[in-house]
């Protein structure tokens, strides 16, 4: 009988530690975030962008956001305002182009205090002969629920193109 009693005790220990391991894996899991695209904004001409590469912006307060992204002037253009008491804003500015790409967000998630925004960039082939020689700065602007994150990264077509680490505010 003592053999069965000790195996029962070992079985309970095994179940206990397996349960703890399962809980620790759950804390490391990815949390998919709901997001909403913001429209009606253009990148400020004096915004600090990286030449030739995508530039990532993360805004937790309206002050800096309003410096970098300005509402578009024009009749009939709706401006979606973020609610900074419940949301934060992620902005992505792509290099200027005369043939703007088609952009779509595929996934936004947080894992281990790292916010990841995955998007797809496809060349716009809808323009036929002689596209207009207008240069535009393609941007993505999205509001997500407020998060505590240590760094943010963007993934374009499966490849990490930019990472932004949160600065210490001591």
C-alpha cells in the first residue's frame, strides 16, 4: 500500500507543477488587440521621419500627436479623433512615393510588453499610363486600447522594418 500512496503523492505534485507551467505559458501568450483606423490626418511637414524607411510613431498623449499629424483641410473630409483617456495611437509613415501603395493592417497584438503591428503593402497597379507626378507620403494611423508596452515593432509583409523602444521618463 505504501507504494500506491507515494505514487499518488507524486501524481499530485506532477499535476500541480504542470498546472503552474500552463499558467506561466498563458501569461506569455499573445493578446490580439482591437483597433480602429483613423482618417482625416496628414503627416506634418516637420515630422521626424527616417529617409527611405518606414517611420514608427507611438502616441500616448494628444500633445505630440497633434504636432506630428495635422487634420486635413477640406470640405467633406471626416477627421476621426482618438480618445487618449482610453486609447493610444500608432502611426506609420512610409517613404514618399508618386505611386501610393495599397496598405492594410493584418494583425495588432501584444506579447511580453511588445506591441506588434503587422501590415501588408502591395503596389497599386490600378494606375495605367502616365501616372500623376504627385508625390505623397503614405501613412497608417490606428487607435488601440491603452497598453503598457516597453517597445513597439512594425512588420511589413512578414519582415520587421522598425522597432521603437519606450524612453525612460525619470
